[in-house]
C-alpha cells in the first residue's frame, strides 16, 4: 500500500510543479497547489468541475482519463481553447502545461459551452463520461468476464459472460496504473498492449467481505504468462477445490481435499471421458 501512496504522492508533486501558477492566478494561495488531495479538490474548482471528481482522480486507471478532462477544462478556462493545446499536453505527458505555467500570462476567463461544443463534439464528451463511469464501476465494484476455456463446460460455456464481484474477496489494486480504461491487456483487434509498463506497482489487495470457499467459481490471472505484469495476464475461470493450508490429491480420478473426497451437487454430472478430434498433425 505504501507504494501506491508514494505513486500518488509523486503524481501530486509533478502536477503541482506544472500547474501552481494557475492556482495563484485565480487568487488561491500558492500552498494550496502543493497539498496532496486538497490540491485536486481546488483544481476541480478551477476547471469548473464537480467537487466529487476529486474521488475519481484517485481511482487507478480511471484517473488517467479524469486528468485529461481536468487539463482540458483548466486550459479552456484560461483562454487556451484550441485543441492543439490539449493534444500537446497529452503528447508531452503534461510538460506542455508546465511550459504554459511558467511562460504564459495566466488570466481566468469564463466557461463557454458553445465554444467547447464547437471544438469538441458532444459525442466525445459522452464517450469520455461513459468511460469514466464504467471504468470507476469496473475498477471498484464488479466486472464482466468472458469464459476463455472449456474446462467448465456444462456449467460455464466458452464465450459466456459472468459478472464477478470485486469486493467479496477484496479489491485488488492495479499493478500497471498507466493503462487504458475498460481494456485488459491488448487494444481490441490489434496486438498493441493497452498499458505501459513504465510503472509497475506490487501486488496489493484490500481486505474483502469473505474468503474463497471450496466449490466457488473464481476468476484469476493465469500464472504461466511471463511476458505480462500480474494484472495483465489472461483471465481464467475455474472451480476452487482447495484453499491455503489444505492438502490436495487425486486418486483414480477422485479429488481429495484434506483427506475427504470431493462431493458433487444433485445437478452435477461429472465427466470422465472426452472425445478429441485433431487434424492429424499432432
């Protein structure tokens, strides 16, 4: 957890370095630009955004989109209304904002919604809002997963979706915060990663409501995937047959946990044989 706090502390310091004159130009004390979290609260005021966006600014991955929106609004409110300003800000990871912070004469203007709609189509605004809302839900509450393999067929079929609570077993914080929201490890229809591995944080899980129990269907990251960070490994869905501390063995196709044979429900139909058809090439 300390690594996450340090990560956001560094982000706050960097953001303060490139925006503090925007604060003083609006009559805010210089120190307000340097206090973590509080500076984000003040920034939502300067960008004319709801104050509860402060919370969204500290949800991993979602904060990437929120930062872009707040930057666009901040620049707009200070007269930098051409789209090139936000494009340069994104391309330079905020350094362009720092350039304006130290070289431009900053004066707060008024919000012009008509100008925003002219330069930024409403469709873009709607998409960004949907990404922020869906990303926040996906990151903190529950997520829909696709069944990747046929190991649980007759219960869960390949291609099916199941909604998984992230709160019951404990919310896991992302290892790769520099990611595109709503994407797992690849940008759809490409082989391009949807994340940057410049920052990799350690495995951290917030305590949940319950612990995994035998028989639960659980989603986990496939461990044999050495080229990706833990949170970007492929998602697998399996049935839990043992928990930490249990002993596990398989004798004559029967699973034993702590010396007791696995039992099946009334509607379960164990499958002991499979028909495999190949193309004759091994």
